[in-house]
């Protein structure tokens, strides 16, 4: 499921790769049983190249990583959480078209793009 352009995050690596990352991070909480998770992952992998160096797009398998899933109260798949300096600054629940995701990625972190 995990696309090459996306960073894999687990409960063990969450603090380092997400909370401690100097770049903004978008975490895609997904599950194998979730049909809309697959197209969202493909879209995020396509967008990862556009935002390279500006932010990190990561995936976390919610079934295999219950700690982060529970800590952030993720109840539906897919859920995208947008982190800046370890704090959730935006979220999207459910599948969205590529144009919506591109706009959300641009808008959520636009003030930080040149820092």
C-alpha cells in the first residue's frame, strides 16, 4: 500500500518523524480494509513531488499502530492530519479529489513555505 514517495510512520517512529520534524508533516492514517484509502494514497504520492522540500507526506497504518491512532482520536479512514512543529493545524476526513488535497496542502503550510 505504501507508495515510494511517502514516508512510512509507525508508533515507534511517530515522535521523531512527525512531531520532531522541522518541516510540516501530513500524516495519512489508512487501513487495508479501507477502499477509499488506496486512491488517496496514490494522489498523495503524486503530490509529494510537488511539495518536496516544503513538507513531508507520511502514512501510518492505523490497524498496526494503535497508539498514534488513539492519541489523535482517528476514528475514520482515511484521515489526514496536518502537523506543524508537533501540533495538529488541520485535518481532512474522507477521500477528496486531487485538486482539494493540493489546495489543502498549499493553504495549510503556505505561511511556512519559505522558512
